[in-house]
């Protein structure tokens, strides 16, 4: 095999964000753009020779072309073998599972997660290390630095595409390529964690579920496991064929984008259980009949009931949640006598805690839930966990959550996104807010006849308790007396302008007060957020663009 060394020049802005490098497809289609990033990645892995690389993506537009390029570059950069999901498909949690099961060196995931796809949509690439988890910041920063100095990349000189649509083995020069069933390893792992007999009996007894795969990569996994192994009726999985443009939909499972599912889950004839996953199937949304579960509550309920599920029968070592996620999990951890860790936003911060067996379950308010079975959040895993709980207890989703609130109290929660702000305005808002921080502690705001007092106002900083690494400036927090919180941070995953995320939370212990609509229960905090941060004046926007 002839290896070409192609001269190139750095592109600005190839710094991975919260979850890999995400840009418009048209940006990735520029000559050398993907190649530069992949070579920079390989250059930061000096001991890659002869090692195994896992490769797959969520099937969005440009996935197939990128797989071919990366295979040719992996061969030219000395990898010993590549494991590729058939059709170039692998969900994010499946990549993590395959890396772990096959003791691979690492994996490349081609995905922009829940961002829209298609020729005008987004594309992305992220790297996972040998524990199956996202590359830590140290590595992503090293990759970025390398992209700024790159002068050439290496690629196998072959125009012949590798057949990635047939299971089996190929070779590209010295490198062996194995096309694997994207579902098999993952399904086996799920069987080792959940009570498949109980879930089969639940469906056999006539219970019904609707799983919306949002025309993304979760479809094949859900079909194989729910309709195949668990005997759910055909049609349980809807939008189950992965499409390059996700059928024009926004594959983000939340009340703002999964409107079709919310509608289908309403009324007496609705299925018992509703669920959805995102582009790369690492996010999940959980619904009962006429009932939507917040991701923060989902984590807390799973933690409180974990021992009802075979994989967690022996209990949890600890729980970890991202800082903006509600404190519902903290109360459960307290009751269980286990630690609850508060980490910055992004799954990569859970890796060390999972590896050190300090945390068993992890979650983020952004519809991400997972455990130590892999090192990514895992959409279908969370959905199977909820299914297993319903099968084991005979309770509905709504009754599981209401019991939970009665026992632990309810954390009213909402996130307001202000999208498409110019970067200058968003930076100015955050700078002004940070400058104000010292004056905010002790400030009082009138709310419904009472006063709400800020007890602590800071910019969240995190020291990883396992490896000691420090992450600063992870979001501005206003912590109120009584447990209410407002958090402000800018998104690190967008591809256009800036998105301000405002996270709002209020604790209510009294069961008689558990039936309010979230936006009403949070009205005072919503107003305070605008007063303190001057969101409307900084952005010149009339209101948030997405409320979840
Ligand atoms: C968002 C979510 C975050 C999640 C990430 C990747 O990041 O808020 O919780 O880990 O997507 O799915 P953000 O855009 O806020 O930086
Ligand atoms: Zn995702």
C-alpha cells in the first residue's frame, strides 16, 4: 500500500467543544478539513501502532464519506485494525461498549448528537479513549494545539472504497478492517443488566410502549431489543430508520422537539410508556401517559430504585450529576448514605469517577443518563431501566415519580435557552454577570409576598477528586436560601452564534404543592434571572427560544 503525505495548512477554530468538534457539514466538506483534525488526533496518540480503533457514527449526511477517509488515514498511521459498524453506524453508547468489550485502544464517533443533519445541517467528530469514554480535556486541548501547527497528513493511496455494508473482514494495506453488527455487543450488555424475562412478560400482558427513534441511529438498537428480544409489537418503534437528514427533524428528545411523541402519549388510549432518543442515541426522554419526566427526576428515581434491577442489585457506590442538573439526586444519595458528586457540564467529567468506582449512576439535565456499564450516557439503557422498573413494580411511570416526590420532595425544574445571540452580546452578558458576583450574595428579591435571598453567588469551579485536575469558569450560580438555584452558562456545542442556557430550580417538600405547572412554580426565579443578568436588554430578544 502506498502512503501519501499531503501538505496542508492549519484551519482556525478546530477546538473540540463540550462534546467533540462540531461544525456545519459545508465546513467539514472543505478539502483537508476533516483530514487535518484526524491527523492532529492521531499525532497525539504516539503509541497507536498496531492498535485497534473503533469507528462509527449516527448515520447523518457525510458519515459514509468520512468513514472512508478515516479508514484510509488510520491505515496510513499504523493502526493494526479497525472495527467499523455496518453501514458506518454505531451509536455513541455502542462505541463505548465495543471499545470496552474488545479492549480497543480508542474510537472515533461521527456525530453532532442532536443537532439537525443533512447537507445544510451539522457534522461532528469526537474521540473516545480506551475506557470507552470521551477524551479528557487534556487530550482535546492537545489535539487542538496540534491542529494549529499541522503541516501534513498521511493517507493511504487508494480510490477504492472499503465495503462497509457487509459483515466480515477486509484489509487496507497492513490494517485489518472488521465490519461488525452495530447492535450485537450492545444488546448483549443490556441483557447482562436488565431482567429481560420480566420485560417480556410486561409486553405479553398487553402493556404498550412508543419509542420514537427520531429517524436517527437509535432505531436499529430499539427494534432489535424491544421488538426483537422483548417481543414488543411491531410498530412500537416509530421513526426507526436512520436517515441522513433525520427526516428533516431535529433529533433532540425534549418537549420542544419531540412534539409528535408528546401528542401520541396524551389521552386514555395512549400507550403506557413513551420514550425517545437523539441523533447518536445517547440522550433519552421518558414519558408516562400524559406525564413527562424531567431528566433530573429520572436520575433520582433510577437511583432510588436501582436495587430492583439485576445490574444494580448490590446498590450504588455513588451518584454524579452535572452542576446545572437539579439536586433531586443529592437527596436520594443522602438517604442511601452514598456520595453525590457535582461536576461541570459534559459527560467527560464523569469518567474518572466511574473508573474509580466512586459513582455508579450519572446524569445531566440535558436528557443524559447513564451508569458504569459504559463511559457515555446511554439513551436506550435509561429507557430499558424505566421499562424494567415498571415491569418489576407493576407501577406506571407517573406513579413511580409521584411516589418519589412524596418521599423525597419535588424539584421543580426548567431550562430556558436563548439561542442565536451574537457572540459579542453573549460574552458581554456573562462578563457583566461575573463582574456583579461579589455584590450578589445576600441580595434579596421580592417573590409572591416573600423575599428570596441569594446565599451564595459564584462561578462554578471543579477539582476532580480522582486526578486533581481543575476546571474553572463552568457557569455562574445563584444559590438561594431554601435550595432554589439559578445557573447561567453559555453552550459549548453550538455551531452558530451563542446560546445562553438559564437553569431554574425550586425545591418543594410539601406533597400538597406538587401539582403546579413548572413554569408557574418557577415564575419568581424566571423574573429574578432576567433582573440579575439583564438578559432581555443584553440580547434584545423578547424571550427564550426553547423552554424545556
Ligand atoms: C449540551 C448539554 C450537556 C451535554 C452536551 C453533549 O452541552 O447541555 O449537558 O453534555 O450538550 O450532549 P452545551 O451545549 O450546554 O455545552
Ligand atoms: Zn447525543
